[in-house]
């Protein structure tokens, strides 16, 4: 439960980061611990202490964040590059600070192996070549948790604060409403070219297009050069690689030697251990568990775990298993060669003292089935064999394309059986999430940048890489056309501009229609009575409108969604200022305009709250967590200021 709460806290802390992909920052942090090559991409653009980020890694992180934000349509439209850069910089600074708590590789491994779900997740990442990124994100999480636990002390919460928190949560309203949907007004709106062009001229910047290129290419994929037969042969010829080691699970009770023990002291310990062995056997016969006895009698560090032992062999399944070589020789021999599961040993002497051991389970070596390791073998063969074959073919094909052309080269005997094809991307922008006829750009890291850096008419082999750096594909590519970033002429995007104007006018007409109805309202007239006066504009049906009712809702600082109604910050704000049965409007929403009537107000029952200790405790704990989070974020802000990060002028 504690682990869950810690993980939940970290998840909440970085919720805004998740919107632009949590792993962007992790990859950025990780990549810059690996070193880099020369050239413009190697220029340092961020520095804080010993941590640095190069221009190349930063630009890739920003591109990843832009793509992620663009795919999250509910967060808005086209992401702003400047704001995205600031977000990535802020995320990197935070993660650099949070990574300051030392977390060893062994701690990361133990944390992953201690939970079957985390092991499964790690294996999934490993299959996709992301295991290092996953380990880094775990390290960051453990580091953040360590720092948080160090920083946060119990924050006091006053009774007044608890009561105020209850008031906000328990204060609820319900509305009747008439909804004027923007979309209802769009079909009847005509926009002439002059009106659209005037809108375009007044809003030119929103129509700016990024640089675009059109590329002709042949794709050569390393995976195509590893067959199913190759994978099966490798599996058959390397059985040891897919066989788990023999493993056991055991508990022990240790009677410990004193430091620098003399022979006489060792003899005394042995006598005490012999007496303890009798006691252990007697208690076991009475039904006491070995774990309980270990917790009571063992002098070893595993006593608190009931004497449970585990090794560090990564090839073992998750759980308290260990293999040969993980323990000292006498202990190992007792577990692997002497005891059967369920048996308790005689005294076993090691340099640490005398052990009483019970063997819980023996796990013989097992060969992993082919279908379980098939993907891993295929990826391995692609990396060590397929990539080189594909590289060689791409290099040879480049030469043939240069001296002839794409289509002629593919008719040569060396290539016509390879199922290769010359294609064009068509124009696509530098911030596109997908390259036409190729695929998502995160599957081909570095490809977009390389293509936009290539001059028109130049033919070359370009690599597209997986996130772990392995080659996904080679492209014999030629940039046929480049279109610089610019605001396109009105004639090219006239249809888009006309649609924008129609939507804008639809919103205005919805407001005007609602206002016209409100102007007809008599004093004390109900919403139902008011609706009967409605006369629809030409082209619209009056019966499309009705009096609807929301669900009970509480005011919310970070949301303007009204359950059963829709998104409207104006209506949310007005509802808690209105008197019962009062009518207001028109009030704007995200996709509609509303006339509302307050029909119910559920005010906080303070008298009941003052006697409900469970409810008071819930609010107290909630506020404590909020204050702890604030303490943590304040510390983070102070550390950031103290660290004084340097940011390249290009990104300030």
C-alpha cells in the first residue's frame, strides 16, 4: 500500500509531463549520460552542474514532445514550439535535480524484480528495445521517492482549513438549461471570398506552415534479411542461452560468530546453536512456522523477512530464488546437494556462524519455449546480421541509382527479387508526426532531421533508428523538392479559411440567437415558458431546442465541465452566484451557448460534518497530502534556483 501511495504521488507530481510524454525527459537525461559525437548537434545548450544536454538531443526531445502534444487533441490544437521548449527544459531541470539521490543498479533491479507486474512491464519494454529507458524511469522514480521522504515532514492542518475544504466539495448546484449548439448554425452560413480573405489577412500567423520536403526513396529493412528458419536454427544451436539455471528457495536461522571470534568463542556459539536446533525442531513439530522462528531467533539480516534468502542472478524468475554461486560453499551444498524441499538441515558452519536451513523449493533448469524467445532471437539476429546485410545492399543500390535512376536500378538481377519499391513521400512538414508512405517518425529516429538537412537533388543513404539506437531501416533517398516555412497564399488554403470563418460566425449567431430569446423574457418567467416564445432563425427548426437538466455538480478550480451539460466556465462561475430559480444568459461554452436556470442548490451541512469524524479525517488527510506536495515543490523550486541552470540563448 505504501509503495502504491508513493507511486501515485509521483504520478500526480508529473501529470503535466505525461501530456508531453514522460519518457521524453527520461530519454533526454539518459542520452546525455552516454556521450555524443562532434558537429553542430554536439553543441551544449543546457548545463546544470555536471549535467549537460546537446543541441541534437534537445531538438529530438522537443520534436517528441511536440508530437505527443499534437496527438493529445483534448489538450488543444497545434502546440506552440516555444512553450514546448520551455516545458522540456523545465522537465529536464526537474529530473536532473530529482536524480541527485543515488540509486544503485541493484536497487533498481530489486525494485523491478520484487513485483511480477513490473517484471512483465520490463520484459515488454525489453522486447521493443526500451529496457534502458524503463530502468532509467524507475531510477528516477526511486530517486524522487527518496528525496520526497527526506524532505516532507508532517504538515499541520487547521480545523478552519478542513471546514473550508468541505464547504467547497459539498457545495453543489443543478441547472436547467437551453443549449444553442454552434454546429446547428454552420450549415446555413455562406462566406464569400472577400470576407474569407479579410479574415486571412487579419490572422495570417495562425496559417503559417513549417518547412516541407518531398522525398523519393527506396526502403531497405534489416528485419527482411532474417528469416523464420534463421531464428529456429539459432534456437536449436544455442540451447544453453535459453535454459534457466537450477535455483532454490530457502530460509535460514543464523547463530552468528562474534567479530574476530576465537576458537573458544566459536565453540560456545556451536553449543548455543545445537540447543537452538533442538528448540527449532520442537517448535516446528508443534506447528510453529520456520519463518516465525527465524524472525524470533535468527541473528542474521534476513531475520525480519523470516529468514528468506534471495540471490542476484538476473536469469532467475522473480521471487526469493538463488542459484549456485550466490551463497558461500557450505550453504550452497546444503541447499543444492543435501536437502529436499520441506526438510530442515543439521547445523551448517560458514564464516558467518552456524545456520539452520529449511529448503522450500527446488527449481530445475528449464528451457524456454521457442515462441517465448522467438522475438528476442529475431531482434538479435537483425542487429548482428540483418543490419549489415541491409547496409551493404543499400550502399550498393545507392551506386546503381546514382549512375542510372531508381526504377532502372531495381530491375537489376541483384535487386529485382528483393521486393523493393521506389516511392515518394509527397510534401510533408518538419513537425509532421508521420512521414507519408514511411510511417510514424518515432519509429525512424533521425530520419526527418537528415532529410530536411539534405540539399535538393542529393542522393544518399539515410538511417532511421529505433529509440534504443538500433537501425530500423536504411533509405536510399533523394530530396526532390523543398518548400520553405511560410504563410501560404490565400488561394491555396481558401477552403480552410472559409471553414474557420463559418465556425466563427456560427458561434456569433448562437450568441445572438440566445440573446434575442433572453430579451423577450418577462420578469419571473420560467425557462420552460421562455422557450415557448422562441422563433428560430430562417433555416433552423425551433423544436431542436428543449429545456434540459444537468446533474448535481460542485465548483472546480481546474475544470469547467458541468456533468450532463458540457464545458462552460461562464456557466460554472455563474451557478454559484445565482439565486434559486434565477435565469441568466447567454453564457458561452466550448461548443455551445447556454441560457441557464438554477433549480437546486445543495449547501454544505456543517452541523453533520462537525460530528462526522470519518469525513473530517478524509479531508484532513487530503489536505495533508496537498501540503506535503507543496513542501516538495517548494523545495524543488529552491533547488532549481540554487542550481542556477544555464540555458543557451537560442532556447531562452
